[in-house]
């Protein structure tokens, strides 16, 4: 029962929508600040640059993919609710 509840929570469309918002917002903030190197110069913390490069490279794609998965799960939920 517990595993089914956890699996159901992972497949909830709102979780994917939230993930899309966070990844897109992180990517957009990084772009507006000028990229990973600019953030390293602004903060003086060069250790975070590899993480910021990952966000710059994959943040937009992760946001878009999460958004599509969220909409697909929402559609499945609405279809299952309409047949009940």
C-alpha cells in the first residue's frame, strides 16, 4: 500500500508542474545574470560554476520536459475522472 501511494504521488501532475517551474526559473535567472562565469565573478564563489553550467545547459530542456509530462498526467487524470 505504501509503495502504491508513493508511486501515485510521483505521478501527480502538480509535482511535475512544480518541477517545471523551478527548473525554468533557475535557467532564466542564470541567463539574466549573464551565465555561470558572470555569477562566479559576482559572488566570488567559483566552486559553484560547474553546477551553474549544468543548469545553463539543461534547465530549459528539463523545464519543458517536466511541463509536457505534467500535462500528459493531467490529461490522463481528466480522462479517468470523466469515465467514472
